[in-house]
């Protein structure tokens, strides 16, 4: 009986130990489950982060490819810009050369222009002289026309007064010839004024024809003689 109690006591003690072990193991199991749950959560988080990193990596790769393409495009643009710069530099050098040539030509043209201005001044002076001569010719024509009018009046008077006088008629004939000469000269001057082909040909009228004063003297002499005849 005593032996049975001892065995029961030992078994009770063992059972309590087993209970303690079971409780401890259950506590450890709960803790392990909690840790496992935490690990699973961390795993999911890491998986999510890995997926995000993969996405970022892919995006980065695409960005790198895009930047490489952009780099290639920029290099091409730079090469084209260098080629264009060289072309423009060449054109600029040509412009500089043309500028030097044009500068030389401009100097020569300025010299020619100065000479031309000098010629224009001389031509203007000549034209001014021609204008003065032209005005003088107009005045000469005006005077000649007045003289012709007076001569015509005198001729009419003489024609009526010397109808029967042969010698006075011959004088009248000479006067008429002089009048015709003066009329011809007047007509020539009028045509020259209407068609001034060359102003440098204008010159002061000179000749051996009787002056107006001498012709007037002849007319007055004829008038006196006619009066005496009457």
C-alpha cells in the first residue's frame, strides 16, 4: 500500500511535470506561431517590396534605355550642330572675304562718285551758261520780231508811197530782201529754241548783215525821199 502511494506520488509528480512541459511547449508553440505569423507578414512585405523594387528596376531600365536613346539623339544633334557650325564658319569666312572685296570696291566707287560729282558740277555750270545764252537768244528774237514789225509797217508805207518811182522801188526791193533775211534768221532761231538739240552750239549771232539801226536809217531815208517826191 505504501508502495502504491509512493508510485502514485511519483506519477502525480511526473504528471505535473508533463503538464508544466506541455504548458511550456504550448506557450512556446503560441510564441512560435506568433513569430511565424510575423515572419509571414514580413515575407509578404518583403515580397511586396521586392515586386516594387522589380517594378522600379524595370522602370529604371526603361529610363536608362530612354536616356541612352536621348544621349544618342543628342550626340547626333551635336554632330549636326558641329557640321552646321563648320559650314557657317566657312560661310562667315566667305562673307569676310566678300566684305574686304566690297570694301575695296566701295572705295573705288566713292572715288568714281566724287569724280562724277565734279563732272556734274561742270555740266551744271555749262547748263547755267546755256540757260543764260538761251534767255539772251529769246531777247534777241523778241527784238528781231519788233524790228520786223516796224520794217513791215515801214514797207507798207514805202509800198504805197513809191508805186511809180523806179529807183525807190529798187530800194524797196533791197529792203524787202533784208526783211526776208531777218525773217529767215528769226525762223531759224525759233526752230532752234523749239528743238534745242545741243545747247553747246548756241552762240552769239554775228555776221556781215546790216544792223537794225542801219536798216532803220535806210527806211527813214526812203521815207524822206518819198515825201520829197510827193
